[in-house]
């Protein structure tokens, strides 16, 4: 049996924050890859969860841009680039989520 969730990105963020708090940590920020960022934006578009805050440098809300119309993959990638470049700021439950390029894997994990 297999269950799939519509809000898997939100569930993952919630679990990371709760695990960190349970272990006594204080979350500074969460790092995600560009592909995960596109999935996160797609999830925000579909479900409109309330715990996300998306703002521009000037402090204006950008969340409506994700829901105003049907977006192409290219438009979503442009929004992710704005986020990655610091033009947009995304927060989940008051913890900043930033986009980083993962380093290339040069070591095999299994022998």
C-alpha cells in the first residue's frame, strides 16, 4: 500500500523544524535546491497554505503572483531565480527558506 501527499514539501519542512526544536536546536534557515524550490512553489500554488510568507526586497507580498494565473515552467524558474538571487524572501513558520545550488557529488556513497 502506498500513500502520496499533496503537501509533501510542507510536511518535510514541518518535520525538520519540529525535529530540530525537539533536539534543542534553534532553526536559523532551511536550504533547498532549485528543483525543490519549484516543487515548493507548485505546492503553494495548488494548496495555498497559510504558513508561508513570500515578500520582495521592498516588503511587498509576492504570494499572489504565484496564484494570479497559470504559470509556465519557465515563469516558475524565473521566480525561483528571483528567490535565489535575494530579490524575494520566503519564510515558513518564520524560518527563512533559501535556495542553494547543491555541490556536485564526487564521492560514491556505496562501495
